C-alpha cells in the first residue's frame, strides 16, 4: 500500500532554491503542488532567509519527463511568492511555466481528524545539493513515521491543532515538504522543523546531530491562505 501511495505523490514534489549564477543552484528546501494552476505550498522560513537578490532568482525544480527504465528528468523554473503566513510558517508560491512539467496536485486532508499513533510519511529533497555534488544525482527521499504528539493552540478559543510531532529525523532540505497520511494518502501537514543537538563527538565543529523527532504544521492552518 505504501509503495503505491508513494508512486502517486512523487511528481508533486519540487525542490526550492535560487540561482546565484547562471550555472549554479543552491537548494534550501522542498514544496508541493496543491492545484493544477502551478501553486506550490512550502515553509515560509525558506523565503524569509533570502536576500532581495536571492528572491529575484528563486527557482523550483520540477519533474519534466519519466522513462520506463526509472530515469526521471527535472528542470528549474522561476518561483514567485503569492503570500505567506509567518505565524504558521507557511508560504504559497506560483511556479511559472508549470505546464512544461509533469507535476500533479496533492489532495489536502483534514488535520483535525489526526490522532497520536496515525501512520504518516513525508517526501522531500534533504541535502539535495550535497547529494548531487557527491554524484548521487537528484534524490527524492521518503521517510515513514507515526504522529507521536499533537500540540493545540492554547490562545485560540477553538484550540486547533497547531503542531504535529513525529518520530522521524528531519534534515536540511525537508522544510516545506508534505506530511501525508498513509491511510488516505492526503496531505495533513507541512514539514517545518528539525530538532537537532550540538555534536558531542566533534567539539571543534558545529556539526548538529539529529534527534529522532521532527515537527510539521497541520494542513488546516494553511487553508485560509489558499482561499
């Protein structure tokens, strides 16, 4: 079941980055298509770290061709911010020339129905630039997890769910990728945070060892942004 679910969503995931020069690309995170008009949902903190020069050179890497032997081909296309919600760390982009790609939209679920113990998975481009430089090429990574804890808003009288804590390692580049309910194959969150501690083995280098938990913003928090 899971392997079939994964095949249905991989075309929907893009890498988010910018082009410092014509022949270079820096990849900072992931995003996913939410409709057939090329709108992309991702994490707002990716955009907030950019300088104005980087914003002018924002790009998304989307799939353009698939061969029966398993080879996939990608291209870089301009990305433009539509709007963002910094409180919930969610941003909406427009991928230009999306009709030149094979991207397909993901279906959004109801995050309020999720409970601790629900099985989930997320798909993104962690350490994408490093993997390309090391000769692995473009590498889309799948992680499986369960929802380990759910935080609720203590200020809003409706107390909506505002954090999913999952038992998986989030790495640089996963920010903005979809968290998907295995049972329904619908998006129930946006990956936004990785918990990491300073290395205890390499004191002179600020290498961060990952903790086996990560955080996602429930997808219902994004729905007002999408109207």
